């Protein structure tokens, strides 16, 4: 079972400036929701933003450790507006 802290560490390892919040949606350790804020998302489409996150957690997705990952991605400016 993979922990939310491990998922967060994987994302921050792949996206150095990311601010990440990970929630285990089912308590089973394989369905997560991640909110990721990064300046690297600026100028990128939502699909491109999600691809950056998926790349960071690819090993866990490929191995089946993460079965589902719901994403919310935004730039710091977008995060400030939604706060």
C-alpha cells in the first residue's frame, strides 16, 4: 500500500516547485485525489499539466500501487484566485 505522503513525495520529486495535497479517497491506499500547484503549469493546457503529474507518479501507476488518481492542477496565481 502506498501512502498519501509517498504520492506527495513522488510528485514533488518530479515537479520541484509543486505544492501538493494528497487525499486517500477510499482508505484503501490506491485511490487518491491530488491538488497540485506549480509555476510549471503556466501556459500549459490542462492535459499537459496532468501529463506532468502522471509522469511523476508513473512507476506507481504502472505497478498498480495507484489504481486511480483524480487531479486538480493550477498555477500559483490560479490558486490565489480560488482561495
